[in-house]
C-alpha cells in the first residue's frame, strides 16, 4: 500500500530534476498528479489533498518515528492555519463540561480577557501612550510644590488652551513616574505581555502539537515562498540550513525570550520599588555610624535584615588631584565592625567602586569639608568647623572664620579661610584682603595681622549612600536575558519549514526580508541539497 | 604635542575629503553619465573613515582616556559610526544607491562637530571621577553605534515615504541604479493609493514604472528593517549597560533621568516599529512601519541633542551652551 501511494511521486518527479523557482513548477506538479490519479485508482485527486495527507500519514508517521525525524505528523485533519489561534482556546474545548457553571464562567471570562489582551494593536497603543507620558514627564518639572504648578500652568492663561495646573495635580503628573496613571499603564502592558506570550508563543514550544501547524504540504505551499525538492531528505536540508545560519527553533524562541525577560525586569523593578532601603549620610573622617540608623524604607515590602546592625568607621577620606588642580577621584577607607567590636571588613571605596557586604552596598557619592585644624600662635590645635557656602555653579566652596578680637561683640573681626577642596586653603585678613594660600601638608606658617597661623590638617567628610535592593539580582538576570535574546532574534529573522513528504521535501519559507533576496538565497541553498537516488530502503524499512 | 597637531590635521583632512565626496554624489545626481567618479567617491569614503578613526585614536592617546567624554567627541564618534555603516554596506555587495544617505549624514555630523559652534569643547578634558570607569567605553560606544544605525534606518524609511507618496516623482538615479530607474515619470489622473495596492498584489500586471517603484520601495523597506534591527540590538545593550553602570556608581539602575527616559522612549518607538512589521496586511505594512521609523528619527535627535541643550540631570557631561556663544559674538 505504501509503495503504491508513494510510487506516483517517484514517477512524477524523475522527469524534473532541476530545481525551478516559480509557481509554474507547482502547476507542473499539479498537472502531473492529475495524470497520476487517473492511472492509479487508489489515489485521490490533488484537490482533496488534506484527506490524502490524512491517509498517508499513519504509515509515514510510523516511518518518521522509526527514522527519528524531527517532524511529527498527526493522523487527524490539520487545524486551520491562523497563527494566532490560541493554544488555550484549543485546550479549553477539551475540558469536560460537567464542572460547576461558575468555574466555567470564570474560564470563559479568562479566555475572553486573554483574547482581548493579546491583541497586537492594543499593545502598540499602550506602548505609544507610555512613551507619550514619559515624554510629558520630562517636560513637566517633577516633584515641585503645588505653588510652582499654580504659577507655571495658570488657569487664566492655559497652555494650548486647556492645560492648567488642575491637569497636572489631579492626574499626578507632578510625580509622573510613580503616578497611578503611569503605573496602571505599565501593569496593563505587563498583562498584555503575559497574555501574548501565553496565547501565541508558548504553544509553539509544545513541539508535538505545533509542528502540525504547517504539516500539510498544502499549507506549506501556501507560504510566501514555497518549493519542493524531489528525492531529498530533511536531514540534509537541515544541515545545510544550519550551516547557512538559519537558527531553526531559535527564531521562534527568541521573541518569547525577549518578552519573558522584559517581564522579569518588570518584576524585579517592582520588587526594588517596594522592598528596598536607602540612606544617605555625610560622615567626617574618623567618626562612625550604625547602618540601621541611616536607612529609610522605600515601600511596604521593606524588611530590615541582620546586617543593619553593623557599624561603619570612616578611617580616612582623601582625594586625588590632577596636575591642573581638578579633583581626579575620591577615596574613603572604611571598616565594618559588628556591634561587639569585631572587624568584619575593610575596604577603600571610590566612585564606581562600592563596598558590598551582606546585601548592603555603600557608595561614594559626595564629599564635604568638615573642619580645619589650625594652631594659632603656637596654641592649639583648634578645630574650626567649615561651612558650605552657596555659589552658582557646581564647584563647592567652604569657609570658616577665626575671630581675632572679642568673639561675642557684634562687629567681630577675624581671619577668614576659604577652600574649594582639601588641598589648598586661601586666607583673608581682617579687612577681607587676600593674605595667602597654604597647603595643609606643608605646615608653613602665615602671619596675618600679627597672628601666626599654621594649617595642620584639613579634615574632610565623606558622603556615602547606603542601599539594599532585593530586586537587583532579578533585574540583572532580566537584563542579561534581554541582551541575549535580542541578539538572537536579530540574527534569525526568517523561517523555513520543511516537510518530508514521501521522497520529497516540501519547503515553505516566511520572512520579513524582501522576497527577492530571500528567494535567491534559499534557492542557492536548495541547490546544494544532495539528491538522493535510492530512497527505497528508507521507505520500505 | 605631536598628537594635537596630528589631530588637527586629521580633522581637516576628514572634513575636506567628505565634502569632496558629497560634491561627487551631487554631481552624479544631475549628470547621469559619470563613470569614473563613483569609484573615486568610494575611495573617498574609505579615506574619510580612516581619517576619522585616526582622529579618534590620536585623541585617545593624547588624553589618556577613551575619547567619549563630551559632546564633541561623541559627535566625532557618531560620524565615524556612520562611515562604518557606509563601508559595511559597500562591502556587502548590495546595490549602492543608498550611500547618499549615509555619506551625507556623516558629513553633517562631522561638519557640525568641527564647526565654530563647539570650539570650546575641542580641547580634550580630564575625566571627572564619575566617568572613570570601564563601563564608559561599553555604554557610550554602544549608544552611539545604535544612534548611527537607527538614524540611517529611519532615513531610509523617510525616503520610502517620500517615494511612495509623491505624485510626480522625479527619481534621480545614482550611478548603478541607472539600469533600474530611468528618467522622470509622471502619473496621470490615476489614484495612487489604489495603484499601489494593486501593484503589490499582482506583480505580473504592473506597468513598467510601477514595477520599478515597487522594487525600490521593497528594497528600502528591507534595508531599513535590517539596519533598524541592528540598531535596536545595540540600543538595548547600550541602555542596559548604562543601567548596570548607574547601579555601580550611584546605587540605582534607573532614576528617570531625562536622558534615560528619552533613550527608553526611543527604544519603545523602535519596538513599535518592529511589531508593526509583523502585521499581515501587506499593503499597509511598509507604510505604517515607515511612519513609525520617521517618528523615531525625530526622537533620536531629541534624545541625543535636545536633552544636552537642557544640561540637567546625571548626563550633564554632554551639555553645551549654544546661545551664549552666539550672543557673545
């Protein structure tokens, strides 16, 4: 029976040994098959190809299994070709109907919701809206007091004719990125992602069922580009395609991977927003603090951990300078002690190189000038606290004042000292005239108005940021997955489906590329597939 | 010292060569019969690429850090990436009628960088502590490569839209395309939209001119898709590297900084582009996606330049004040 079925194929295709390119070939095949149908009674005509395939399948299926082929074919009639037929819907029908109606109702509602959410135009609209809201969030100043918005977007003269402060404050645009509108849209996008992944892409993973998508040769021929290779085998084709860079299943998996990694990032981000601690502290050199005292919770999932009972000593804070005098780097030498005095860790941190300890990370973010240590006329040393002075621009300026007269009188005169960094101190006399510059390391004295001043030391203070963030590992995993899957999906953007149909391999291709180049390239590949001369052993075995 | 002189020379060489190349391309537009010139323009582009790369390398050596710390250097890098794309495209044996877009983009960025508007930034500067990190190389170079690729791709889409929607099309040939499209052709009272639809469906019934227009738009569509997907990959990697770097430096991988937000907006727009390409409605597919890509073109410029004009946020290294220079003059 099998030989009878498959003989017509053999007879047909010995005639055409070349690999033609266009649809006239299909016409040729069709014509030939009609001739064959009249010769052999058992074959059905081409028109009802589906059922023909159904007949042929059990035998070929068995052979496929023996030959360990990749493609598994079904004995039942093929499902319709629409790709967005949800696996969930297909499975749902199989469920027994004897359940309670409420569960059934819930099921139906869920299916409806899934169908609505996995709609692509909806997802695109969501993405557009999120992008527009983000753009709005950069244009509108965030986090200001309501007064600011009253002035900037007044009701008397609304921007664009309608945009007043009511829009801003009621919709939460002043804290756009945590506002309910924005977060709601993000949640909606996440739901769409999950629905889309579940309904259209995960079914592809179920190889056994989903390969039957295109198992009908007719279906494959209806692809954008289709061709048949008489006397060939899928294995050879697969090898050649692999060699040419067609990734096969990776092309299907990569978009799923992208969506899953985005969901992972979203989950991690939510965890970060809800469960992290953050603290900022400025500590003069030589002092210490306990971690737990500085930390503030960020959300409702924040739970302090055992490591909050650690004490941090700032052993030393110093800066490196370029030759031009600009700051090149900040360094803090930190030691971590447990509450009973045992040293747990010691590290010198700098910007871009934080300290990590049991889930807590300490970053070097800022610096300050704590005090200036001087001796006056040989007496001392005195610590004069340095105060930050407001100035336009980014450069910091610190100053202090050493009174030379009666410190309690209202018009007290004294020596002023200013510094931009820990390296050089500028001194001014009682009238405010420039007196000189001294470096703490030089220990050179300076005489101002009869007072001899020696700058002993400049004591800096380090600005540290402390954080715990439980979401970071998840987010990093999501980042890595996203990078990887984006790269993979860039490289595999065409799909080729091949079916072993007797002695013939039917190939269909779908691509995002231009048809011409894809056609040429695949034809070039197909030319390389070896033609098998003696197939009989495979088929009769 | 020698490196500064070298840098100076290379800047001038690159600018002059690429101006000459653009002149050649413009001439081949208006004068169809130019045989020897396209070859020399190719060599000119390669020379430009080499001189821009040499410029960057000499800056790297003279300043001791990777040359990407302010706007001027990033513009030079951008024009370098554009010329890289041009060269790769050349080597790929594709028909090269789209090199006008890449070449002219290169000259515009190079010209703007070396123009008098930004002279205060030409000196190499020292790196502030926050920029002293290995991540600098990875993040910024990825972002600039992605900007270059996405700019090219969106320009191709703009070209596609222009070609699709113009009634009286005068398509100028460029060198080897001459055998594809001939002179100008004028459509009569036919409705172009219907014509395009029918054109896409029945290839064999197309008239001569429609067929070539169809070929050209298909080509542009394909190229734009390829280049934008490449740029999208780079953009993803660049944004994620930036997030990891921010976590290392400041403890927060995303802080809704204006530049970060606009980079994310760019990412979303191009993700929309890639998703619109999966729609099955063939006749609308290419135009819809081309519209999205053209929007992306504007958004990239806002992201790259517009935010720097504001000069706020964590990315203030790239800021510059254009108006003060003009006012002082």
